[in-house]
């Protein structure tokens, strides 16, 4: 089982952001689960949010084609308009098929997310060829009730698309490792790095094992992290220390 994380610096030009993502996906091996950052197309540029919503279906169409051609499972988040509301929506695509969305429940008020986005309500777990996959979008990593809910649903892999602030980067590193330990699950974090609109981001993307081991990590730079993992490690960790 191969899993991967894409970390990159969000640019001012949305098309440039998309091209960076597409370039990385061109390098990913077939049959890989790949996590992209939160709001990777425009970042939190609220002036472009309506245009982003209009373009989001086209981005999903492009990603679905790549997913089908390379047998990939893809996750990231985009602005999505549903009737008269806008959501920060994480998508999950497997082999060209859109499995569904996780809409961000816990909005980050210091970023004014609550002014522009509506809160989601569901905390789904998706059945995939990689096992049961749950999603925590950035700030949601802090909320124990969401983590406990995923644990109760038997999650095997947790995906964390993020735009996490640099001044709290130690929090991201500690929480990522702790949640992997708590859930006894593989956990992937794809964060942005560098500065965007006067905000500096943490980077610190990583892949963590069910025992909390750091399998791959990058603090800065446009980076593709790839790891081959064995699902037997899940069973071993959970059998040796039953927490469920």
C-alpha cells in the first residue's frame, strides 16, 4: 500500500497552484493514496471565492481523470457552493469516482472562515481499497470529539488537508503524532508552507504510523512525500495494545 502527501507554497495565481499539483501527481506512482493541502487552488483568498466555487467542478473533473488513469485515491479541499451556502469541502476520489465530501465543521475564526463559509455537519468515514478513511480539515485536528467519532467508526487512515499557521507549527507536529497514536491509524498531513497574503504557514507535512512513528516529514519546500506501508502494522498495533 503506497501513500503520499503533497506540500507546496500557495501562489497568488490559482492556475499556477493547480499546475504545481498536476506536476506532482504526474510523478506519483500508480495505485497510491495522495493527500493535497487545504484550499490548494486559491488559498484563503476570499475575493476569489465565488470564482473558485464556479471552477471547483472543473478541478474535480481533472483530478478524477488523473485518478482513473493512475488508479489513485485523491483528497484535498476546495470552496464548494451548495445552493446559497459555501463550504470548505474536502473531496475523496477513488479511481475516477467521487466517493463524497467532508465539509469542514470547525471553522477557524481568526482566519474569518465563519464569515465566508458555512459549517458542515457530517464527519463521514469512507470505504476505500485502502481501508476506512476519515478526514479532519486543518483546525479540526484539535477537536477530540471529532477524533473520538472517527475512532468509534473504525477509521484506518486519517487525512488532514491543512493551511496551518507558522506560529503554531509545534502544535501541528505534536497533535499529528498524538492523533495517530490515539487512533492507532495511519495519519497524513498535507500543509502549505511559506507566506501567502501576509500569513506565514507551518509546512510540517508528514506521514505517521499507527504506533506514532514518523514515516516521512517535511518542514518546508515544495515536496512530495511517499511511503510504502503494510496494513498488517495496523492489526499488530491494535492487537498488542487493544484500545477499541
